[in-house]
C-alpha cells in the first residue's frame, strides 16, 4: 500500500519461502527485488539506488531481466524492470527514451525533527 503502483505485485516465492529480496542469480549478480504479478504472467525486476542513477543502471537491469526471462519466466510471461532512485542523470534520461519495459521512479526523503521535552 505504500507504493500504489506496486499493489498488484508480490515478492517472488519458491517452495513457500519469499526469496525475491536480494535474489541471487548465481551468475549475473543479485537482484535487489524480484516480484511476480499477482494475477498476470509478468515478472518485475526492481533495482534500488541510493543516489543518482546513470545509464549503467539500465544495463544492469537489462542483464537481470534477460536472466529472469531465460531462467524463471515461462512461455508467454513478460519481464519488466523498475529503477527506484533519488535522481537520474541526463545520460540515463536519454537511454530511457529508447528502452522498452523499464520504468523509473524517483524518491524523496523528508525528515521531521521534534524537540525533546525535558523535565
């Protein structure tokens, strides 16, 4: 519910265990979050970045998407990517113009400080 766009997705499960957090491919790296759609034949590779993302991030997500397509997806299942980052540089923005099946969401962190009441 925290991210309405992801409400129809659930972390990937194998044998009743949730394994979609830092999913180890054993060959192309660890996927930050790997999800499967609740009702449709769709996979979602989510890459989390703490700071600015570059076009290298797109290559990373495409590599993970290709691995999921070859090793986990069944016939007729589609694989999508999502990059979650604080910002995206110009190189990434240009690369995203011609990249299919990958979206980007930018996050904003806000802190609220409260004075501690002392007696």
